C-alpha cells in the first residue's frame, strides 16, 4: 500500500443540480453544485468529480456554466465528464476550468478519440470512464455499458480497459452498474482485474456504504476512492474516513 490514496467525492449533475440515484435510476436531489464543491474542499477531499449524467443520452454538451462556477469554487483537482465526445468539447470543458476531462461512451464508440485527446492535451488531462455490469458469458465476467449505463455493448470490460491503458491514459474509472448507489460495497473483482491488467490508476466507483468498503477497494487495487451518496447525505465524513483508512495502514494525505 505504498501509493497515495485519494478521496474523490462525485457530483452527479442533472438540470444544474447535484443528484444521486441507485443503479443509475431513481434520481433524487442532493444540493447545489457550488455549495457541495466548497464543502468538500473544506472537508479535505483530495479530488472532485462532476459528471453530467444525462448529457450523452440527451445528445448535448456538458453544461459549461456549471463547470465554470464549480471550478471557481474548487481548490482541488477537478475532473468533469458527460457529453465529452471529441477534442473540441474536451477543450471547452478544460477552458471552463476543469483540470481533467472524463470520456466514456464516445471513447468506446471511437477509441481514436482517446489518442487524439492524449495527443492534444497530454495524458494527465484525460480519464476514461467505463460503466460495467456482470455478464458471465464474457472472459472477465464484466460487460461494458454506454449511454449512462443504459446500453450493453457485448464488449469485455477488462479487455476494453487494457486497450484504454495502451493509449497512455493515467486513470481509468470503472463504475459498477449493480453497485451504483446501492451502498453494498464496491464491485471488488472488476477493480482487481483492471488493476492487475493495467498500469493506469484504477478508481473505485459505485457502491460505497461503509468505511470498510473504502478499505476493501484499496486492498483490491484502487488508489482513487470515488463516492457520492455517503458524502452527500452525511453518512460518512471525509475527515473520519481518512482517519479510519490511516489507522488501517493506508497512505492517506
């Protein structure tokens, strides 16, 4: 456990508000994005993610005004995803103040986009997100989903992660559709499989409900721990979580 572990609250955005669902549906309101961002910075979060969760399915760009407002309020590295489909849309989001862009559906449909973005902005500016669900007929047991987790692709999630890793992307963000918002724990086998197969850092995303779940994700190979519900609804405080993980021997800021 030598690598530094980072805590990353995630602001899922819909209609300009922070929301949170379960299994990518059953959405409920969780607050104003700027106020949430300020609170997380003050609480000691290491990074922040903002995902415009309906941008791709609504075939529109990310809400740049929201990105700009959150960026101005944020004092930590800030990743934005949702509706980023090409170099131009990535440049617009970075120009609005994001430190890193995250691309998912568009990258899967046209992997060359990843190469173009890495070439244009440098690898440190590019994260690739992969929504996954269990499919035991595939070699890894996990299938790639796109369009905000709505569309199965038939592609093996770990094989896709290996392809992404080959483009030099430094961070891969797999989210378990089964785990999303369920508070039952991260999908550890997919984290382990991707961590073993890739040189990129793996983000744990989808399912955190207890402090133990975060530690299990570290043991599985994740170095960035993303969560939403437990932070938005004050189930777990970031300072308390960091203390707990330190006491378990994790390398925490």
